C-alpha cells in the first residue's frame, strides 16, 4: 500500500552497536509503535524493512536510511514521532517521507565524514593530507568477507581537509579531518583513508579516531557535497513530476 523512507541517527554509545542489533531494535520499535508494516510471503515471513548504506560498527552517523513497506497509508510525521519514541536513546529518527520514485540505494552516491583525532599533530596532519591528495593512487589492503582485498583509496576521495581545534583535554591537541568519499566497490571507508595517510606520510593518530558520518546522498555537481536523498520524494509531494507507472514498486 505504501513505502516510507526513514532517516535516522546513530549516536553516542549506540555507534558500537552492530547492524544486526540495530535491525532487531528497529523491528521491535515498529511493533511497539503499532506501525502496520507489511511482511514477506513464504515459509518464514519477515517484516519489509530494508536498509541502505549502513555505517560500519563503531562509527556514529547522522545520516542512516531505511525503508518500510506498509499495509495501509500512514502519515509520515506520525510514523516519525511514534518510531522515534519507541527506539532506544541514541537511535534517533530525524525524518520520514513517503517513497515516491526510484530506489533509495541508487541515490546514495557519496558520504561526508568527520574524523576527530585527539592528540594528533596538526602540522603533520596537514602535510599528510597534501601528500595524499597529490598522489595518483594510494593502494591499501583490508580484510573483507571475500578475503584480503587491495584497492585504491585515493580514487574515491573527492575532498579531504584537516584543521586543528581547541583542546578538550588540557595540553592535548585535536585534529579534525573532513572528507567526502564517493561510494564505490569495494567501499572506501574512513579507516582506509587513515591507512593511506600512514602509507604516504607516516601519519597515524595516537589513539583510535572518533568517526561520524555527517551526510550521504546524491553528489551535488556544484558543491561536490552529498545532497539530501529524500528531496526527490519531497519534490514530488510538492507537485513535481508525476511518478511513472509501475515505479511505486521499484526497489522492493
């Protein structure tokens, strides 16, 4: 009957929660909120909840997305309020819109990331960033589900900048890296970029970084930043182009 798209945040200690545990929390919250979610057919029916572009475990995010298939039309604002109230603190619902066209995953072309590096040297970070951006390729290795993979971390990085910030701990500096990374296969993650900085300039933070995804969506041709992937659904609701016949079932 209806598909809705949900933007939610993963904050605080919830960043250490695995994607499987988040999925379970969402399913319980949907039941608790009384949202009329549809179920798949077959011997073992499961709720029609799909996720797109989930952040890795240990990473906070302000831009996680999921899609719900519903058995009856519902007001997106009511779903936002009820779902947010039913989720644990740290999983916070930011926006809900009715899905109007296309597949959500196709819109997630890139992500904007912020990495806080307590205790790192600002000048060394600046020089490492310059060397990374000047490199034609920066090959890194990471263990994936398919085994050890070697890939170019430089190709996916559209922008990368560093800045110092006021020390939160007396006597301890902090460096902030901000980057926009294009979604590719295999995915280039912030830790891959840190590996690249170590390879090209021997730069490594003294403690594990605090990583937050700030946004993900279609890459704006002018700014190069990720735009809001839900804007296309909102534009249609405001009287934009009508949805093509059959598109309502796309992505299910």
